[in-house]
């Protein structure tokens, strides 16, 4: 699963995966701190929890750190069901 906050960046995802012999990958829009996108992503993952979060060149504005941390935290732990509904 690969995510980006911009749809136009996801358009390059499959081409880059093929060029790097990764194979099929799935891409989803995810803006840090966007609860609706987080809910949709968690729902699409079902019971599968990410085992690893990798980021590269993800932070250009220090003000984005809290949203990034909250997003990673929400994807890496089991949150109460009422949070997602």
C-alpha cells in the first residue's frame, strides 16, 4: 500500500513500481490528519494492520509534524470502533 496526499503523484506509482521490479502496488490518497481519508483507508485494509511505515522526503514544513505523527499512529494501532464510525 502506498499513499500520497496528491492524486497526481499516485499516477506515477504503478510506473515506478514496474520500473523498480516491485510488481503490483496499490495507491490511495491520504492527507495527513484527514479523518475521512483515514477511515476509508482503514476500512479498505480490514483487519490488516501495516507492519511497516516507510517515508521518504515526506516533511517540508515543520507545522505538518503533528498531523504526520497522528496519521502514522492511527494506522499503526487498533483504535476503538467508535472512532471510525
